């Protein structure tokens, strides 16, 4: 099959030829906003909302993309169409946007005037391997661990922006693995409020009520919003409020959400069993409702990809 195509600074180029300067501010300082969405049956999921969040991030870090939201939306659809023939028809895609300030000021002399502009990149990457690796998790669930690395509070950094300067996420992931191999990290503030996972938004269920940390304390995920919409349709009581570590420890159910993976339930929290290690009834209802909403079962798709790759996940 042909090589994937990337949109980069006004041109469509082969993925292997998509080059970023070592002096780009996204490289030198992590000065780069990004978004990741996915397709369902080749249709981008809530693309406009993802792009609106991208532009919110750009406004906050004071980067002018030089391209309108509408134009990026149309370029995204064209990039996806150019990439669809490179994979079998049953393969869905991550769509990834990166926008940086462009050349870092300290290295401006290394660039011509024409190249002194923001970096705008749109790429597409098949979900096959990512979801295949997660196939067992849709049945077994996740071990969730709060590592020593703490969340950065909103008084220090706006948590609603999505940028590549996220080294604390990586440290948290390493530390969670040190506690329990295979565990996923969930961040908490220094005063003991759970905020979000490094891989998605955090929800718990207690006495039938669905609870998630308030939007101003987290990256407000697009799928997080969908879950709250679906809970309302299912007449499941919801609350957006502070979640103490003690609240999480006493939860009847918990799960993480993201656009790529949907819902993955937590089978343990800080090495204590949750819902007897099984998916809880409220989580199951929401997972099934999300599947109906997007038109596929995440677990089924992950297992299909595992079979395609000849792996068990």
C-alpha cells in the first residue's frame, strides 16, 4: 500500500518526508498545542469540538496558527481522504493536529524570513496497533495508581489546554509502573484531589451517582462531555465536583474515558479491588450507550484488530 500523507505548512507530503526543525519551539520548549481525535467508520468524531479546543489552547499560549479553524477543518478532511487508501477499509484512524509557534526566538537566524511562521501539521495514524494492544483491557479492566508525581494545579497552569509540554505525565506513568507493572496513572493534587488520568478523564460511581472532577480542573475531554450527555439520557444521576482520594478509595465503580479508547473500567485503585475486579453495572450501561452513539463496540474493534495483527493483544 502507498505511504501515508501529512499536511505540513501548506503542503501535502509523504509521511517519511515530513520534517520539523530541531529549532522549532515545539522541540526546544514543548511550545506546541495539539489535538487527537479519531474516526468511527472513517467519519471523524466531533471534529469541530476538537478543533475549537485546539484554538482555545492556541489562544491561551498566544500562538496564531495563520490558518482559520474552518480551513483547518477542511484540510483535516482532505488529509484523512488521502490516507484512507493506505489501510484496509475496516481500519479506523487517529487524526492528530500539531501547531507550534514555529522557530524558537533564540534560533531565528537559522531560518529564512519565509520560514519564520507557525508550524501547522495534520497527520493520520491507523488505530490498529494501539487498540489491538488494549483488547484484553476491555474485559480485564485497568489497575489505576496515584503516583507520587502530582497534578499541576490550575493556579500554576491552565489544565484546560492541551500542549506537548507534559513531562509530568510521563514521570507519573513511570512511577505508576514502579508501583504495579501495567498500571495506569491517575493524577491527584498535593492536597489530595483526584483530577484525571494521564490517558483520559476520570469517573467514579458511588451509590448509583456518576461523579467526575470539575471541568476547570482538568482537560475537559470531548468524550467526557459525551458520557455526561449519555448519563443524562439514561437518567443516571451525575455530579461534577471535587473528588478526594478517600472518595475514589470508596467508589463502587470507576473508569477512564478518551476519544480513542472509549471507556476502560478500573478493576483496582491503588492496589485495592474495585467492583470485585469486574466492570460495574453503571459503567457497562454507559459503555454500551457510547457504543450505540458512535456505531461500534470498542472491545469488538480492538479484538478484530488483534486478530488482524495475529496477536492476542
